[in-house]
C-alpha cells in the first residue's frame, strides 16, 4: 500500500478472521487490497481448520510464511521459464545461422 505523490490515501476497512482493520490506500489500490484481504482471510481460515483455539498471531505468521514460500516458488519457476525461453531463442538463432552458412557454402 503505497501513496504516490499525486494519489490521495483513503481509509479502507477490511475483515480478516472476523476482525476489522483500517488501511490507507489510493483509489487505484482499493480493489487489489480488498482482493488480497479476502485471499488472506480464506488462507488463514483454511490453515486454522476446525481448531478455533490457534493463536491469531501464530496463524498470521504461518499463513505469511506459506504465502512467501509460494511466491518464492513461483518466482523460481518464472525464472527457469525465462531461461528456457532464452535458450530456445538462442537455439533458433543458431539454427538460422547454420542455415544461412550452409546456403552460402
């Protein structure tokens, strides 16, 4: 939640595990924040399961850890995809060069 120089921060109320929080965001960030809050609420409820006695702070840390781990995995997959795409481009360029060299010989 950032505040661009030309953006005006406005308070937005979100609910996570039946608790209300107020966060200041720009109008452009509002939809993204509420979507993120719904996802967080869902993931925390999923992790908590039927154990209503889990401490909310522990549940929040475990959920954040799970989300951070998923983000790292996605970034790693994205990086390897980028590398694969780069290798494919290099292979295609090499094949094209081989074809040009063969036709000139």
